[in-house]
């Protein structure tokens, strides 16, 4: 196959695969406002998950390239921090319109590189776009505080100031939304940002950089480098980088939090999840089952807020056959095919891991009620497909319960009481999201009060807050103090300066200087 798509960030290179001459574009970097071809000798092949054909090669940026990206951020910061927030917002207004205008192109790229369906890929862009829209009204949340007359002729005020150069490290599962959780807020606050997108699907981030340029952001306010561990270590260690935003797995997130913090950086780290949905017998059955199926299997389960664990309370377990029937109606196909509900998983390794976890469930005595391991997708026989799968009678000690599966697999447990359900969830180390399905307000209120999870839905299966709020995963799903986007995002990317000023006419009385501690009364 010869790929004809060419854009500002991709250029053609040729190499041999299976003794055929293929031409695929290399992914470029974005340094100082230019799309730059890497001089590296280390390239990562990026495969379309539906076909496993190589579609681009992603460079591992060299040390020189990474240094020049940080230098560009540092230089741009000097003038960017002194632009007014209104100027920065004007760029955001243009940027948000450009994202809307390029929605189709962004979604196409996400489907090709990441695998999710086109309609889901548009959702990926849209949830990021909402952060950009929020940035257009951040003047209100950026206000400081003032107390006048705190002592005679004296006023104190707090000012929010940018930190400097910030860095963002992002995962594969939301190639547009998660970079957009980061750099728009960092920039609106007056920072500059170095982004290292996932090496598995950086294309959407590169299209966003085209739009950044077109929106009129000055050169250097965002730079993009690529790579794996070396680039992550570089970010954790570089003295000019003041803060790191990370979203991804536990292993990487814990490591980056520790290494970055040790180097004196501010770090926020959003990590893995195991989200439980509690189904009460008084819930609205049809709505609940539809929501469960959508939230468990959408994006092939590759969402950190996927509802992966159903806890049926009492007689609600009688609904499981209907849950299976609804799940069977889902269509698995390549993401760009009409009518596809689930696309492939990101890689053959991912598919293997998911299949092994289903097998572990069987081995440990759970019942696999729907097994998607041997699915065949006509025309895409080489894709990383796993069909929707349901494992019932799962117990908390089982591997399929303890590990984040990150695939289209719903684990189900049944318990007798709401208290038992709450205990199970509160004993799970993760705290990203949870939901309860009920028609009883008192039950819902007890649940929201007693549950120790950062984001709670009542009849809402994936309770990801809009950007006027913050994304508030807790416990094992988060390391840091302040969360992503909303008021907390703005707090993460700013530091407080307190100014105390006295304006008084010189009374010309002379006298002796006071040396006792001023008590400001
Ligand atoms: P990942 O940790 O493999 O990759 C994330 C980033 O870290 C990438 O840029 C990658 O290059 C880098 N990286 C990977 N391994 C590393 C290592 N050992 N050391 C240093 N850096 C490393 O994550 P992923 O597979 O791309 O994404 C899926 C994970 O992200 C899931 O666990 C999911 O729950 C989580 N996630 C969490 C949220 C959230 O908000 N809590 C949102 C989306 C995804």
C-alpha cells in the first residue's frame, strides 16, 4: 500500500517491509513554530490497529532536538507571560473555531491511528474542544484576592502568575482530548508547554499544532517532541521544566510523579482505574442496561472511565441474560466502517493481555458468559479485535478483577446489599469513577456520601465532569494535589504571589526606626 495522505507534519520516507517498497510519512516534531523532521536513528513504526499496516514512523527525538524544544518554550515564555489574558483568549477563540472546522480530519486521524469508531473519535475531539471553550472564559477563575486597609495605609493582594515552561505527557486512548486537557489551560494562564504525545498515536496532536499555528499563537508557546522513556526522563530531569501533567498507566504515572517531584517539579498524575457500577433492583431496567453496555464496551473498553465492573445488588442479577442479549447486538468492525460500535484494541500485545485476563477468570472459577476472544472481522483479519465479553461471578481476589483490563470486558459480581457493594468499591485501590443506578433518592444519597471514589455518577455511567469543574479521580487513580482542568487546572498552572503595599505621605516627623516585629494592627 502506498499512502498518499500528506500534510504539514508528515513527509514521505521509503523503507522495505516484507520486501515490498512502502512509502509512509514520518511524523514530524513541532519546534519553535515549525514542523521539523527528526535527525534520529530511532524510529517507532505506528500500525493501524484494524489492519496492522504501518502508517507512519514516529521518531524518538534526539537530545539536541528535545533541548531546542525546551529552549524555544523558555524563550517564548518571556514575552507570552507578559501578553494580557485577553490576548491569549483571542487566540483560544480562533483555536476553538479551527478545531470545529477540522473535526472530521481530526476524527479520521484518530480512527486510523487509534482504532476507535469515527463517531467516538469525534467525541474525543469534542470533549477536548470543551476545555478550549472553557479557556475562552478563564478571566473569571483567574481573579486574585485583595484586602484593602489590612494595616494603616496598607493593602494586600494575591496575584496568580504562570509557572514557566510546563510539560504534558499523554496516553494513547484519547489522542486529542488529553493534550487538550493540558496545553490550552497552561497557555491561557501564561505558561508555555512542551507536549510529548503517546508514541502510539501522535497524529491528532500534530494536527492540533497546525491549528495552533493557524490560530496565531506565537512560535514556541507549544512545542512537541516524540519518544518513549528517554523523552520522559528528559522531561522529569530538565531544570527549566517547572511542572508536569501526566495521564496514563500506573507504572508510568507513579514513576513520573516520583522522579519529577524529586527534581522539585509540580506534578499531577492521572492513572489507571477500575470503575464499578452498582445496579439496584429498583433501577430503571432498560435505561440502566443500555448505559451499562455503552459504558463497558464503548471505545472497546479503552477509556479510563469505562464502567468495567458491574455489581448487581439482590434481584438485579436477574437482568444478566438481558444484558447479554443487548451486548450481542454490538457490531465489531474497523472504526471507519459504517455501523461499527467497537473498533480494535491498540496493539496485538493489548489483545493478548485482554485475552489472557479472560482466561485467568476462567482458570480462577469465574463464568465467561460471553467470550469475544475468537472474533473474526471480515476484511480485517489482521486487526487487534476482541469482541465484547462478560465474566460473571467474579470475586475480588481474582486477577481479572484486580488488574485494569483496558479492553471490551465487563466483570460482574453479585451481592445481597448496597453496603456490601460499597465495601467492595471502597476496598478497591482505584478511585477514578463509579456509578449507581437507582430510582430511590435516599439510596443514591447514601451511596454518594459513603463511597470513597473521586467521581460519582447517579444514573450516569461515565461521570466525567465538564471543564468548569475538574476531573477528580482519587486514591490509586491519582497522584498530586490539584487536578486537571476547571479551577483546579488553573491552580496547577499558576503560583500565587502576595503583594503587600503601603502608600502613605511622608509625615516628615523623623524619629527613630522601629525594630520590633510589625504586627499590622
Ligand atoms: P502509558 O502509561 O503506557 O503511556 C502514557 C505515556 O507515558 C506515553 O506518552 C508513554 O510514552 C509514556 N510511558 C509509557 N510507559 C512508560 C514508562 N514505563 N516510563 C515512563 N513513561 C512511560 O499509558 P497508555 O497505555 O498510553 O494509556 C492507558 C492508561 O492510561 C490506562 O491505564 C488508563 O486508565 C490511563 N488513563 C487514565 C486517565 C485518567 O484520567 N485517569 C485517562 C486516560 C487514560
